C-alpha cells in the first residue's frame, strides 16, 4: 500500500499560539502540504498564506449578529 505524500495544517481554537506559527511555516514552505484548514476566528490576524492558490470560506458562526 502507498502512503499519501500530501499533508495539511489545521489551526483552530485547540491549537496554541506557539504551534500556529509552526503550522503556517509548514504550509508556506512544504510543497507536500497542500491544504490549510483554518478557523476564521482563530487565524484571522497575523497569518501569511501566500503559498495558497485557492481559498474557500465555509465557516458559520454561532452568533447570527456577527454574520450581518
């Protein structure tokens, strides 16, 4: 069986600030890291993802007033 060579990063409320920078650096520099799964509230500031060529926003908040 072949092992997948692609990887991804995840940044959400469970990922500490110390690990977020490492995840971003992996996405920016690792050619096998093809996806970033991000929470908008956890990763909306201070993150550079210039390595991305496609972005999909698919997050809804629990607070309807924030979506207005």
